[in-house]
């Protein structure tokens, strides 16, 4: 399927709202006038703390949840007015492992292809299973697969009709490092071939590495949307770890300035946090040398996506105003190195 216009966004929502009726309390507004635009052929990250509205948004696009108001389109096809075209244009990989335990991966794929009307001569069952490392499990019961293999089978299932847009909702949760890498290698191949990928994940390093553009949602509102590089540049912060040749008891003079925070981490190590747009690294190094210290080692660390996320979703905002109107509250995501694989 092709879009009506090559410039048409792959995914687009306008003033999208969803209000769930309250059972024991007031109604819950899960999405608050969400405007989102995903460029065709991109890898787009949708990040947010638990309960922010990510799954509600994805389920609306998938046709599993009925929106309250606003509009949503897949490649220009309205999800309600052009339901058949919109459903055919996307493949959804859900968080939940919703597989029939008594079907084999081959049977799951063939059945799904039949639902989408893919002719048998055009089906790519074994090609997809092989690409995702499931070819040797093609004819075993799904109940015998590990959690990581079942998740990869969900990815395979979403690709049977070669959708131009693939939505991945926590695709690597419970997948070990090696399998995660093979999955992303395949996703990169699909993206290079023109497939648009919309990703939600709690692995921030994964999002930072994979995504061209990122939107952050909190309490049902998009509070930031930009290219990954531009989003990282919004937090004007850098760290310098300096090791010197002898013990120091007090901070050298000159390690000050707007936004500069210096501390002695160990007898021979200084940690300096500073805004690179206002303070040059050379100025800080000169201050250390003027104190009669020789620098034996130096390392720096730039802002990462975790810091941006926390700054935007914390109650204080940490000096980062949201790019869209909202009231961001506390929320956390985990970096991949702090979340062990099962």
C-alpha cells in the first residue's frame, strides 16, 4: 500500500482525546488533545512513564480502543473512515504475549497471513521466522517457546502482510541481549527498505541509539517532540572527570561561573558539571593548571536521554520547560544497563 501523497505522515493524530468512564471514581482522561506527526521512513520513539498514555494511543491506532474525539490517520487513511486501508497499513507488536499455546509458529504465521488476505504464493513465513531466529522452532507448539522467543514471534506475526508502518510496544522486554541485537538488526533492515517504525520502550539507551525523532508523553499530553539530537541538546549540561598528579584538599580557584558545579570526588579526582554553551572546557583546565596541578587523566560525559526524560517529567522540570502545554509530574524510566535480562 502506498500513501495518497509521498509527503503524508506515516502516523498523524490531531487533538486526539480518550476519556475512560470512572467505575469507583471520576472519569479518567488518558489522552488530552494529542497532536503527533511521524515522518514516513523514520524510526520514531514514543517515551513516557507508566500510565502516561502510550498504550492507549497505540491501541487507538490498532483499532482496539475507540477514541473519544479528534482524529488519527495511518499514511493518510483515517482509522475510522478508511478502516480497512488503515488496518492494512500497520503491523502492531503488543506488550502482551497473546499467542495460542497450541499453534506452532508456522501455523500462527499462516493463519495471520490468511486474515490479511495474503495469497499463499506471496507469503514469507519462513523468511520472516528465519530472520528472527525462529526457523528451527517453526513446527513446535508455541507453549514450548521461551518468553523471548514468544516475543519475537509476535514481531514476526506483525510483519506477515508487509505493512509500511510497524508499531513496536516494548518489543525487547524479556529478551536477552543477543536476541535483542538480532531483532534490531532486522528492524534496521526493514527501516532501510522504507518501513516506518514507531517504538515505545523503557530502555532509554535503545531509544537514543535507534530513533531519529522522539516524543515524550506524560499524563496524556505530548510535552516534547524533536529530533533525538535536538532533544539531547536541550539540556545544556556536561560533566568532566579530571584526575590530577597529587592529592588536593580544596578546589582550585577559577572553577566557578554560571551553572558550574565542582567537587572533589577523591583525593586526586575532580568532578565538574558545567553548561558548555556558557563555559569552555579550556577555561576549566586552565584553572586546574594554574593551581599547580598536572592533569593525568581526563574524561567527559555529555547529556543522555535519561537526564532529558527525568528533567522533563519531574515535578520541577529541572529548568527544562515542556515544548507543549502540560503539567509534567514525576516519572521514571530505566536505562538498559540497570535492567538485567532474565
